[in-house]
DNA sequence: GGTTTGACCATAA
DNA sequence: CTTATGGCCAAAC
């Protein structure tokens, strides 16, 4: 992969998140190098067509599921997260502080080029 | 090619 | 707690 598109990088990051943990759009964007492209992380996942990518482990900074109208997707996401042991509180949020996955500072699947 | 759009985020009121 | 606003930048049109 010599010319990784933005989507491909998003998928690579999400693929790293282990089961039982979650990450946020902003975190993924930050790991990719720009904390301001959080929207594109969601945009990339919206166009996702790879069952190997655990898209359900990506939530927003508030610890809630971003459905943006698609409640069906949100319910599926919540179900998958609960199946991995995550627990939502009464407000529909989950303990981000406990389950947030920390991306390694090195050895990320983005090392296609050196800064 | 410019314009629109978005599974967001931080801040302010 | 909620709503409003500005910013951001890669795809789709």
C-alpha cells in the first residue's frame, strides 16, 4: 500500500481496537495526525464495507453512539458493544474512561512513510 | 473545478 | 441539562 486513502487509514486504526474497548472519532483522527478530521472518521465508517473492521467500537467523545438519524445502526452497535462486555448507563452512555482504548504511540499501521 | 455534505468536537450561553 | 455556532477537511456530486 503506497497510496493509502484516508478511509484506508481509518479502517486500519479501527482494526487495532481490541474487543471490549472503544475509541472515539476524535481519537482516531488524532492518531491519523489531524484531530480535526473526526468527521471524516465517521464519514469513512459510513462508507465502510469490510466486516473485518469493528466499526461498532467507535463512538463519539461524549461516550454515546452517534446515529445521526440511523437508529437501526445505533441499536446494532449498542448490541455488539454489550456483547463484548461493555455496559451503558441510564443515559445511554458508557464509561469511556474505563473502556477507551489507547492507541500505541508507535508501531501503528500507518508507517508507510517516515516524517 | 467549485459546491455540498457529513456516524464530529470544543466552546459558549 | 440543552441548543447554537464555528471550524475542519476528505469524498461525492
